[in-house]
């Protein structure tokens, strides 16, 4: 639990209470019955959440955020004794208070200012509270409630708190940004991280509108996932309002040296100044094309604006579908095709995931599988079926690769995964959620005979359930009601439609889509792969058959993935592959280069190891560093990995640094503490060798593989 910080001026909602909680009220009672969402400690089933307001002050120097949360609630049962919210050990609760709201009073207005927060119009009554352990990814905050609380009587709970580095909040020093000019902070709420951002009902089953008032240092631009925003220049305060109900995980904030450019009638890109020209050149005009295609399939875009913010490479995932403001990692700008697919996927989430949300994390496929299907319908409309089939083939290959690693009987391969208490729902995020979910949705589309009939069903589904959270049965019941002929078939034999097997069987999808329309793009990949892996090797024929520089990115990636699956390769093959392609691949995007470097590592091909070093010296993104470090540490090159890590660790975000240390520590138990205060990227390997040898009593030798450019 973080140490208490000074009270933020003008941003708190009550004046009484101390860090230990007020003494007068009695201790809060035990929490109510366990909630239906095992990933949430909250008592969300006992209350209706009307609105939440955040008063925030960003403190980059302390890497901390001071907050005041106002929850507007109604009890659903008589005289509930306590309110339980999800929090996190990184979040320190300072006080809790109660304020009665007048019947019919509107939720906090968009103009809810810091001054109003400091001097609320009605007196607030201090409440007792306590924080208890829940799981390793969160805690529970239990707040006692007044005894006279009646059902459906609106009231407010006001919580003052501070929060530091936590799962949701990523602080970056200027040197970890592209511009190296100003500090940067962003939040990442999915799946259950936002409980470290603000106390909440951290479950996708609960949605509400929200507003926020944010004070930041001068020169720092603040953005949030909101439909409305203003900046009060005299006060140095940003105000935000989200007029549509969203789950807690979709409340997002980013602040830093950000500027924007309009790229369409309802879209703009935000990025650090040095990145903005590239972002404009990649996306100008085409985001509106994607939105229009999506609207033609699934109905109006309901969120108003669709803006994109490009984040530094420390962003822990590729992209996040925060409403009105997609977060995406800047590294993806290197690859046009990955940029297209990733942004279109987040566009699709505007309908599937944001408008209609999975009610539990056990059915995450309701968001990801449907969004993946919608993404591919949009790409088919805009780029043709062959391109969509190529991308699908590449992803399904990855699904089967993951299945080999996990085993076909692994329960995480189910679409309806049973989430055990204490298990972080983020562990359920895997390719089954996306690709097996996609295959099931594709199967449903085939049952009705025509994809456009299925598009009509999905429009009706969105219209019926928008701004709510659903379970799989809601989707399937709506599907059968929309197609009565299938419903009759289902009545006769529900198993005939195999819904139960799709949802609860482990292993691969029961059926996969016909990808023959992509054969013009996938067949050359298969031909080249066979040429390089058929014995005896005819390297001249293989090298002359294809010019990789004229291939699409997904073709090259598919080819390299097949080689990765076949590694280790015969030494003659890897040597000839390097001679033919290594210099070409050097000039290609990072998605291609990392796959070639993984092939190099898995085959212990020392002549190209200097490229691995060079890549890791220049990459700070976990999407590129983690796979390489994992491969380096599973073979004979762990000492080489240690050398690179100790020379580059100061360039990495602390969270990424910790993850790589965990990878490197496997087999060392634990990774020794080595004094690297004087280590830089220019430190000679001999000096570093002495540090490592001294700390490990000679158990690790960097001289085993000391390769440099």
C-alpha cells in the first residue's frame, strides 16, 4: 500500500477524515455475499451505479496521482450495510464520505469543477472503511453505509485516495519517450487493472457514464476516453464527459507531449511531435473509409469521434479499444499491414466490446471473437477477400502453434473458460479467445447461408443490447429468434447446431473458414517453404523462385513463421537462408525482422547474432523484446542475453525490466543482483563479464558467445 501523499489542492470532495479513517463511525461490517464475478470483490449486485466522477491531479515528479472519486448510486435492497469496491495495494485510500442526493437529481455535470469538489453544496458525512486482501491482482475496499439507506434512494460515496505505479498506471520518464522532452503517463485498464487507477466495480457486467476533472503540469496534454472535453486554460484544468455507459476497464487517460492533426471528418491522430508526420502519412483519409465500411455492415457509429493516440513503445499491448480514443503502440507504424489490421480491429470493438460487452471475463470471446469477425468483414469490403484470407491464415497458423504448446486438452482452449477464484482474467487472453471465437462466429454466419444476412442479424443484436453487457446465451437466443428456421432445427435437436460443443469443448475449432480465395497470396508461401525444407536442398532454385521485397508483409511473416515452426533447421539450410535473405530482411519492418532473428536464435546461427544484439539495443517494446529473450534463454545463448540486458536495462520501462529479469532468472534461482550503475551500452564485454562472473561465482560466462557487430 502506497504511503499517503499530501492532499491535492482543490481536487478533494470532503475535508474530514485522516489516512487511517475517521474514528467516530463504527467499524464496517463483513462484506456481503460473494459477487457473481469471481474476479471482482465488489458488491456490484447490491447497487445501481448511475455515474462516476474523477477529480485527478497528475504528479509526474512523484510518479503519483491524487484522486477524488464520486460514485452516484442507488441501493437495490433495503438498508445495505456496506459498499464494497475493487481497489489495489498500489492505491492508498485516505477517506470515505456519504452525501445524500436529491431525488431526480442529475448525475455530476460536465462542468463539475475542482472548486465544487473542494466545497460540495451539501455536507458530506465521514464513513468508516477498511481495505482487505482479495487476490494478488487486487484488494477490497469495504465502506460502511448509513443505517437509514432506502432502496432506489440516490446517494453519493466520496473516496479520496492516492495511487502510484500500479498495473493500470504507467509513468514514463522523458528518456523513455520518443521525444525525450517531457514525462508521460498512460493507463491500461483491461482486464482488471483499473482498480489500481480508481476504486470501482471492476467487472464488465457494470456500466455507467463518467466525467473527470484533471489537473496536470503546464505543457502536458491530457486526453481521456470521453465523448466531450474542454480545457480551462486559466485554471490549467481539463474536463471530460462520457455520455454513454461504459465498464470500468474502458475509462482511460493519457498525458504527455502530444499534438494532433485531423485525418478525417471525425478522426484525428495524437502523437509526440517527432512521430506525428509519420502517423498522418499512414492514416490520413483511410480511417473514415474504415468507419464508413463498418457502419454499412453494423449500423451507425455511436461514439461521435474516433481518434487515435500513438503511445511510446512501453505500452504493454499492441492496441486498446478505449471508446473515442484508441490507444496504439507507435512501433506498429513500421508495418502498414499490421497497422491496418490492428486499427480496424479496434474500430470493430466500437460495436463489439464497447457498445455490447461480455458480462464476464469467462466469455471474453463475445468481444474478441465478434470483433475479429467484424474486422475481417471490414477488410474484405475495403481490401478484398484475398487479403483477408491471407491475414486469417497467418493468425490460424499461430492458433495451432499455441495449441501445440498448451495441449489440446488444456481448459484455456474453451470459449467458455471457468475462471477459478484468484486467477487473473488477463491470463485468459489468448489466441483461442480471438481465433476460436472468430471460427465460431464464422460458423454461425454459415448457418444462415449468406454473410449479409448475418450482418443484418448483428445490426439487430447491437441495436437490442447496446450499452449493456451480455452472456453467450443472449447472443445465441437472439440468433435463433432472428432465424426462426434455425430455431425450429434447434428445438428438434439443439445438439445439431453444436453450440454446446463450440462453447465447452477443448482443442481446436470444430470448423475453420474456407480460405481458398486467398490462394493467390498463400500458395507462393507454401511453394517457397517446400523448396527450402525438401531434401536434398536446391538452394539456387529456392533463392531464385521469389523476390521477398515484392511480397506483402503477411506473406513474408507467414513464410518465416513456418520456418520457425520447423526449427531447428539443418545447418546448410539456415546458412543459405541467411545468404539469400538476411540483408533484405534488415530493411523490412520489425514484425518481419523479429521473426528472422528468432530463427537465428533457435538455430544458434552465430554469424547473424550481432543483428539480435543490435535489434535489442534499439527496441523497448515488450512485443519485440520478450519473444527474443525467451528464445535466447531456452537455448545455449542465455549468457549472450544477460550481456545485452545488463547493457540496455536502463532504456527499458521498469515493468518490462522486471519481466525480462524473471525470464533470465529461470535456472539461476534467482538472478543475481549485479551492480550495473556504471554499465552503459559502451561498456566492454570483458568488464561486464567480470561483474557477472563475480556475482555468479563463475557459473555464467559471457565469453561463451561474445559476438558483436
